[in-house]
C-alpha cells in the first residue's frame, strides 16, 4: 500500500526556497494561474514543483515557465500531458505594467515564490527579484545561523 503524503496545515502546494537564497525580493504580487483539469488534480496530490520557474511578459500578458506538474497516472490516461508547459498568469493590467517596468531595470527579474490554494483556486505568489552576490548569500547564511542559535539559547534559558 502506498504511503499518503502528509497534508500541510497551510494551503501551500509548492514553495521556491531557492529564490530567497538567490535573490533579494523587493515586492510580491498574487496572481491566478490558468490550469487544465489534470493539473489541478495533480496539485491536490502535491505533484508540483516551481524551483526552476520564472515569469516573462509577451503582448501585455504574464506567462510562467519552468513549472513542473507531474501527471497522475489515473487522471491523465486519455489526455496528452505536458508537465512543463508554459502557463498563463492572471494579473491586473496595472500590475503587469509595474512588473514590466521592474524587469526593464538592470539586474531585476520576476520569479515565482510559491503556489498555494485560495479557496478552490490555485494562486501563485510572484516577486520582483534582484540577484544576490556571493557575499550577500554568506551574510544571509550567517544571519540565519545566528537566529537559530538565539532560539536555542532562549529555549535552554527557560
């Protein structure tokens, strides 16, 4: 009998932890994602991954590439499935223009940070990101380690 995956208490489907390590995230937006039926079923089982994803703009629309949603064997037998197809993001035109202006600046890009459920809809949190340099990454690691040590000290003091 196959083990069932643990359901998390929050509504997160997939999180891009690498984005916070690789980039400084300056601003985030919530976008809807256009999905097919088999993709929604697969996301309910936790078969989505967004670590290699990025957002680009074409003809005034936002598109997300690099998202991998593995098809279920039982739900996608009679469909032609493409696990890495390009998916459209649903944003207001003001948000799209703001994101396009940010991307035009040198060193900025838009990355997907997480996929999550909002009621029965799949939403994607995207962020305006600027790449970190190596010394910034080392500083972030030192800060994270120090915070972990602080928590341990506080727990032992009580």
